[in-house]
């Protein structure tokens, strides 16, 4: 009997806005998972502005996703780089090759298939800033969909837009074979549309009226599977924790998306200092509060839904 190969558990860390701490949180999640004895790979999917290797103290990565796309290596397993943490390997982004910030559709699919075949228990995808289709597709492929937000109003807005983008992206994928529903979704994406579809609930109602209850039921069921995990980062005072709560409430109200709002990560000056000194982040003082915050997130996220 041939043993079936296990697909790794995939985590994605997104959030829309740049500089909110996606890479840092992704790095520490990967760190904790490997400390728990899980074979872990941290993938820098930010093909245009890859930097996770620097956070791990690796200056010139010997291999990158670019080599995989250029067919120098046939498997993503072969471009993994060992890190100083036992059980944690890295796949670095493409470095300076800016043209790869928008990989062609076929290249993205190739990377996604490669991720599913990685020899790992857990794979963390560090997403770039923004809500491009590529970023959203990596987010949607993950089982654990983390959205990082900070107390800044622009970050709260971007985190919500990121989740909204993911929901509409999934909707377009689901209905791509049905031109009339696809057209409705395109219309609904414009918040000022004439059919007054401002929320997913309103959109589903229009779909139900035009296409029948079955069509809208299927869509609602599939969207129900998108359960983002909202992580509020750079928390300096108790009221900062509201950022995640706001994103959760707005996503529920307008997108009918139920998200988990369970992580808060404190602001820690040590991190900024380590980054400016280029000290590998995983050498952070293990007694720091920051370190404990990410641990709590990992433990909660590992619980079955
Ligand atoms: N909890 C924290 N405490 C202190 N500083 C932090 C914290 N989180 C993030 N930072 C600071 O924010 C900077 C940006 O973090 P990071 O690179 O993880 O953001 P990002 O969301 O991945 O950005 P990008 O979208 O550009 O990839 C870090 O260099 C660090 O200085
Ligand atoms: Mg980053």
C-alpha cells in the first residue's frame, strides 16, 4: 500500500497595509511552530520586496523563488534554505527582480502547487502589502488566514478592504462559469452601484431574486468558510486592542464574514533595535511579552475551528 502524502497546513499573514508587522509576526509564528517540533517552512511570497531572509539574518540567500520560476530547480523543496532554528526552513522571494511582483497566472499556479507539495507540516506564507489578486489568491489558499492590523485608522481601513477584496475574489472564482452572476458581482464591487448592493447580504438577496435560492445558498456556504483571524499588532495601551474588534464588526456587518479576533501583539522596542542592527529576530529575549503574544496566537490558531 502506498502511503498518501500529507498536505501541509498553510497559514497566510496578510493585512493590506505595508509596515504593519506581517513579516515579523509570520516569522515568529514559524519560529513557534518549529519549536513545537513541527517541520515548518516560511515562504516570502512578496516577490517584489522580499525581506524575510533579512529578518532571519541571512544576507545573501543562495536560492530564491526566482530560481524555481526560471526552472533551475524543479521542486520548491530544493530551494528551501536552512535557518538557525531547528526544523525551520525558508523560501525567499525573488529579490530585486521587480518584474516578478506580478507573476503571470501560470507562474502563480506553479508556486501554489509547489507549496502544496512541500515536505513540511506547516507552511507560513508571508504576504506583501496591498490587495492584488496574487496576494489575495495566496491568502485564500491558506487554511489559517491571518489579517494583521495596527491601531492606525488607515490600517483598520486597509485590513477591512483586504478582507473585502478576498471575499469578492472568492465570489468571482466561484461564479466564473456563470456570466450573469459574474456581472452582478462586478456591479456589486462598486459601492455606489445602482442596484443598491452595498453588503454581501444585499448581493446574495439580488442573486436569490434573479437566480434562485440554490445559487445564493451555495455562495453563502462557501463564503462562510472564510474565517479570518485578526491580529492587532503594535498595541501600546488597552484601547489599541479595539482595532481588531472594529475590523471584526465591520466585516461581519458588510461582508457577513465571521472572523476570529483573538490576537494582540504588544509594541516592543527591542524589535526595532534588532532590525536596525540586523540581528536575527529569533534571538529575541525569550522572556519578552511580544514573544508570549505570538505564542498565544499560535496556540489558539491551532485549535480546530
Ligand atoms: N510589535 C512590534 N513592536 C515593535 N516594532 C514593530 C512591531 N511590529 C512591527 N514593528 C516594526 O514595523 C516594521 C515593519 O514590520 P514588517 O516588516 O513585519 O511589516 P510588513 O507588514 O511585513 O511590511 P511590508 O508590507 O512592507 O512587507 C518593522 O521593521 C519593525 O520596526
Ligand atoms: Mg513584509
